[in-house]
């Protein structure tokens, strides 16, 4: 079975990816892992990607698509199937992926989109704060200190929030991701392969619903 896992930042994609691979035994293929493997193995495409990255440039689609094809053609993926995470990101990449799987005599069976209202995601992502003294991480809703304004680890009262976790930064990040994901969602809906799952539910409920969808595949 070959699937694509989609979801905005904070939707729980990482958690569900672990549960899916554990339950179904497929290979979790993330963009970062593919690039690291190709660069570590010093494949021609890996060396090309390394050059772009070293110069601070984005890796072109044709290089990314080539690295994906290399990874999906490896024996472990052929034997167990794959779950793509972080790819495709654009329509061009989605169309290239269709060509890649056709060349490998396989196909994409299902696309799971973990859907959560963006305002819920803002609350999830912007609630994190950190103890300035010891670095312990908390969340104002999901993991607050046991005693308000007091670090559980070192007792400090001095906390800060990273710039990346500020609500206005989170909203902009989500806006960019929504603009990126919307054409892909439409593309896979048109193919009849996309299923939305409500990611605002409890983790185990989301996991169970995903398992039921994939069992039917």
C-alpha cells in the first residue's frame, strides 16, 4: 500500500505518521530523510542537491523528483509500500509523482488529509513557551507548569516565547501552507483518492479513523 499523508503544521501529522507505520509496516518516506540519504550516499542527485543547499538555494523540482524516484525504487519500499510525508508540495511535483509511480509499476492508493481549523492550530502552535534558565518547554493548554509561572524543573519564573511560536508568525506560516496545499487537495479529490480526517479529535480517535480508511484500501 502506498499513501500520501497531508496536514497543516500542528495538525498532528508527525504523531499519526508514527502510528500508521507502526500499524501497517510501510516505509515512512519524508522529504528530509530522502535528501539526507541521497546526500550521504553521494548519489549524483544527492551531490547536486547538496550544491544547491550549500549555496542557500531551493532545490529545483527536477532534482527533488529525481531523489524521490531513487528512494521509491529501493527494495525496502518496493517490499513494504510507502507513506510520503512532505512531498508532493506543488502541482508540478504531484504530476511528476504520478509519472514516477507509473514508471515503477505501482500507484498511490490513498491520500489522507488531517484537517484542523486554522484557529485551533494557531492555539496549538502559539501556546509553547520555554524556561529561560533550564530550557524546559511548556504549553499553556496542553502542558502547563504544575504551579503557574514556575518551572517544574528548576523553579525559575523567567519564561520566553520563540519568535516562530508567536501567533502572528504562526498565522502567516499557516497561510503559506494553506495556499500550497489547496491545489493539491483539489488534485487528489479529482482523482477520487483524498479522504479528510478531523484532526481536532483525540489522537487515538484520529488514528482509529485513519486505520479504518486504510484497511479498506
